[in-house]
């Protein structure tokens, strides 16, 4: 089966995690166990317009891959938050619990795995992080990147895209 995939980041793209991250920071250092606390994850507010935009993308026939550098320790809380907010079904790709590598490395490996399935095509990504190495990760894989506030631009781009799902 062929999928045309849109990658969607979570934190600061779909959910406002600033309160959670602030609560997990002490003396300038982030306590990552607290940052990925299941109860705190569930309290992240949804960013206005995000649910409608991602549902529209899914309704257009694109497969959603939620690609986050959150730890898999909060997998169930993350799935619950996505479901509670009425985001569409999709793959949820997360960092392994013991993995402390940088976000772009983890996301890059997921992208490589998805692209290794020759029938799959990643047609775009929406992510608040487009700096330095993250930018290179998207560009080197020919993935058009949109910032979190550019849902309308991504939707316009996808409307012109021939999805050709088999």
C-alpha cells in the first residue's frame, strides 16, 4: 500500500508545553522525567486551530505521522491527549525511553525508516523546530517544512499535491 505522509510535531506545534517545561526546570536545568510526566502531558493546552488543520489534512487523504522527541515513557498519556483533543488517528513515533540523543537525530532516523519503504512518500512536515541541524534533516530528505503557524500554507500546498493513494 502507498501512503503519502505528513509529519506533525507535537510540542509547540499541536500542544503548548511551555507550562510543563517551565515546571520541570529548576536552576536552568530541565528534569526530563518531570517534563515527560504523564499527568503533566495530559494538561498541555491544544494550540488554537491545530485540531481542525490536522483533521483537514487527514480528510484530504494524507496519512498523519506524529513525530516527536518526547520519551516513550509518556506514550499512553500522549495518545490520550491526542484522542481527547480529537486529533485524527495516525502513527505516533517517539524517542526510546533511554535515548538521550538530540531531537533531529531521533527524528532523522524515523524519517529514514519511513523513506526506506519505497511506496511511502513524505510530502511535508510541520514542526516548530527548523534551526540548524533540524533544517538540514528536512532539506536533505527533500521534505518541505512548514512552521507551526503555517497550517494554512501547508494545506494549500497539499491541495495542489497529487496524492495518488493506491
